[in-house]
């Protein structure tokens, strides 16, 4: 168990769709432990496996003091609209108003193979969409208007210079 370093843009692992988890092995159990430890750091709402360098479909979350994880999540349903500030550990220092559905539901499994359903509105809905986007190789800035996305990338490069 460890708090793992977060990969940042332009690390290619962040743009690579993650593979499904096919077997619950000791390595997968360690991955979940690391995801839970890493998301428990202050100010973190979610951490996807590829953000810690592992291209597998898993993420952890920390919303309103509730910490958990899900394996092989699939975004099943979204509804409503929200437009609010969004940031990302892989794009440190950047926050942009980002359109999202207000409500989201994902379905996956836990370490025992039991079905897990996570759903919610507001911050929970935003996090579920944000983390499943990560697992599909997308970043929240992909949802910005073209000019704003370009400005975000310029700002990211200047912060890393």
C-alpha cells in the first residue's frame, strides 16, 4: 500500500484506453490498495488507475468523506446538465468551467466479483464521468471549446516550463 505519484500530461498512459480487469489477482488487490491510499490524500475526489501508471479499468473516489473503488466501470446513464469548475491531478494548476451531465451512474465490480453500482448528482456525478473518461483515454479539457482547450494546453506548458 502506498500513495502513488500522479502521471501528468503529456504522459501517453493518460491518452491510452485502459484494459478491462479479467482476473482478481494479488497485483489487482495491491492496485486497489494503492488507489485507495492515493485518493485519500487531501483535495482528491477521484484517481484512475492510469493516473498512477496502470492501464487497467479501475478508479477510487473520495466524495464527502466516503472512500471507495470500482473495477471495470461502465458509464450507463447520465441526465441533466451542470456547468462548473473542474480540475484534474494530471493537469495540475488548471481549473476550467466544464459541461457535464448532472447525474451519472456507473456499473462495475468489486474485488470479490460482486456487482457495484455508483450513482449521484453534482460532484459525485461529475467525478463518475471524469474518472470513466480517464479510463477511456480522455481528459476533461477535451470537453472544452476548441479555443479554450488550446489556451489550457498553452497554460499547462507554461506551468511545466
